[in-house]
C-alpha cells in the first residue's frame, strides 16, 4: 500500500494531463475506440484503483476486450506504450518528450517490402494497406519472424480454409491465433510449424466429426478445444472418434458436447482398467495412452480368460521383436488363445520352452553352416525330430547338410533317408552308403499337426530371453 494516495472519489474531480504533441500528431489519425482507450488508460496511470485490468477497462468504455487489446497494440506500434507482461497484460506509458521524430515511411516500406509482397501473393488484389498493418503487427509488436508470419497466413488459408476475399475477416481471425501462439512462446518459423502440426490433428478430427454429423461448415473454437482434448489428452484416433459418433444417434441433434459425454462415459466405465492397460502399453514399448477402443479390447481379453500377467507377457514378447502396435499385441494373443495359453504360468512355460528350442535351433543351424535366425516353425520341426531321433543323430544330420541349400529342409531329408534305411545310431549313419535307387518321401516324424505361420509371423526370430526382460514372471 503506498504511503500517500488520492481517495478513489477524487478521481472524478481531478484532471489528466495530455501533451499537445499527442493532440497535434496522434489524435487526428487515431481510430476513435483506440483514442478512448488511450485517454482512459492515461487516467488509470494516476488512479490505478479504478480498473484492475483490460476487462474493467472494456466494461467502463462499453467495448469488448479484443478492441482494448487491439488499441494497446496500436499504441505500441506508435511508440507511446510498452508492453510489460502478457499474462496478465500490463503496459507502461512512455514519456512524450522522449519520443524521437517518426521514422520515414520509406524505411518501414523497404523493411517489409518482401513480407508485404508475400502477403499480396497469397491474397491477390484483395489486400489493401490498412489490412497489411494487422500482419505487420505480428512482427513489430508480437515479435514474430517474417517468414513465420507468412506461414501463419498460409495455414489460415490452406488448412483452416479461411476466405481469400474477406481479407480483413481472415486477418482478424489469424490475429487472434497469432496472439494466442505468441503467449505460448511462438516466434520462429520452426515454432509455427510445430504449432500447425499440433493443431492440425485437432482440426482434422473436428472436421471429420462434423462430416459424420452431416454438417458442412468449419469447426468452431469450442469444438476445436474439445477435439484437442480427445486427440492429445485422451489419445483418440480419428477412427475411434467416428466409431463413437454412432452412439450420438440417440440424440435428436448430435453435437460435440454430446459426443464428449459419450467418450467420457466410455472412459469412466473403463477406469478400473486404465492403469492396467497403461502397464501393458509400457511393456509393448508404446508411448500411446489407453483409448476407448484399446480399453474395450483389453476388457475383451480379460473376458476371454486371459490373466493380466499373460497379456503383459505377450506385450513384452512383441516389444522384444520390435513390434510396438496394439494390433501386434492382438495378433500374438490370438495365437496364444489357439494354443490355450490363458494362465500366466502356462504362457511363461511356453515362452521359456520356445526360447530353449530357439537356442538349440541356433546350434543346429551353425552345424549346417547357416547363420540365419530361428523361426517358430523351426522350433516345431525340431520338436518333431526329437520324438524320432536322438540328439546325436540330429546334430550329425546337420553336419552332413552343409552347403545343401535350405538347412532345415536338408536336415529333414537326411533324417528321413536314414529312417527309411532303418538307421538309428550315429555309427550306422556314418557307415551308411545310400543306394542309387533310394527315394525320398514324406517324413513320418513330421506327421503331426503344425501351425501355418504367415510371413510376418515368421520374419522375426523367437530367440530372446523374454522372461529375463519381463522380470522372470515376478510381476
């Protein structure tokens, strides 16, 4: 509290000094509302208790806050006011006697010649001098780089579909965006590109919802704010939003607010599984957050009988194979469901067995002169051999299959040949000389039911210590 001050009521009977320089140089050209803001603000410098911010000033002058903000930017450009802070906005009035003579118009013209030409190219002949000043303020007052300001206009025209003919209306809308972005530290072209990438996700989502509602218009600011929440906070994809739109048919007039309630309700219903699914996604190596669609899938996994730890183990398996999409998790769980692997201990035993078999396949492939990675079908083939042949016979067949093309198929042919000849010991195999008429047919040892793997399932090896990475099953 100051040591001395005027009583609030005394403001009515006091005077506010205004320099003659202002009356002669600035008053004739100043827009009416901007002039009213300047004069009232000068009074507030003496009696700050009369208004606590732009809102009070706007209320006193019976104008909107946006006009007040525009007025201060105008007086900043004139050099009579200096901005001190953005949130909340505060200003300092500069002494008139410290003002130097205005710079020649030619200097500003040449400084902004290329910038104005770029704007002219975007708007064509519709752009006039008074409208250019709006964009110039982004550089002079808000601190934007010129190429960043031009990119902002391109964004408005191409991405937001603002009008090229109603130039003033378009620049007014972009002026509000420029102010909001400036308050978030956007200045450079790189900053603008980053914001566009962020906003585009929200805009495209909102636009898709409007089309789903059969509304051919641009999304409003409030609708974009909701879309931003759905896309960036809740992690909803465009497809998930459109699927949720189907729930809005119950409403007589579908709206963004109704859709927001639908999404929130689905999110709350799945709240008990939200953190559990976050753990699963972490095991999968995905940075995505749970969405209504993935939460629904997770609930279905549990309903089908999968234990929580089983799902986490499946996610860890896919992560170690560089597969981090939720669809990859769904794929391996379908495979495990076919094998009856619902309990975590059974799934862990299966993974451990596959790891052990993969290690053995690696050694067999090396004996056959191959450095390729083992596949799941290799593991199944090895298991089939083990039911018919000793380990020594399998290893000997591998050694004798070097440089014979596909190693596992070559080993299989060699074992089949020995079996048809009644050979069951390594000694007999080494002494065996095949007859010229020897033929090779189906191997009875492989007459067991085998899974048919897709190329995608077979492309990665299964040779990893997933249980070690997963924590030995101690979750």
